[in-house]
C-alpha cells in the first residue's frame, strides 16, 4: 500500500516551510514530540500495571485452588458435626481471603492508574509552563 508521503519525508522541514508569523515550528514540533512520549510512558505504565494485576490474580487463583483441595481432604471426616464446623470455618476463611485479595487488587489498580496519570499530568504542567514562556516572549 502506498503511503501519502515517501518514507524519507522530514515532516519538521515540511511544516517549517509553511512559515506562520509568530509561530516557532521547531518548538511546536518538540512540544508535540514530548506529548507523544508522555502518552507512550503512560500507556507503558498502564500496561505494566495490568500485567502485574493478571500475575497477582493468577497467584491468588492458584492459591485458592490449593486451599480448596486441602480443605476437601480435611472435610471428609465421618463426624457430620465436625465436618459442618470445618466447612463453616473454611467458608469464613475463604471469604476473608477473597476480601483481602479484592482490596489488594484494587490498591494495585489504583497505583497503576495513579502512575499513568502522573506521567500525563507532568507533561500537561510542562506544556502550561512552555505556553506561558512562549506568550511572555511575544
């Protein structure tokens, strides 16, 4: 498939040829490059956070499966009252673990989102400073 511009086209030179009065195209292009880098960093942080969540969920699922297997072996006793008490204890512990796991996963997700947002916020602050400096020059 043909591209609209040959691969060797230097877009910065092309844009600079449109000489707009009062517009520093080099600075403008540099600012947009930094914007793209900030978005890429935010995406990387978000992706890494999602990978960490998936790994943690897998660990939790495997641990739960092992606990269920172990509990099933312990609950096969002949005394029905003892078996019921063991089941009750197992369910209570399982619920406690599930809530702790949910809290941990929520904290991990929040941390990941905060880090990604921080990357974008940092760039937004830089952009505001750059715009202010640019307006002071004109």
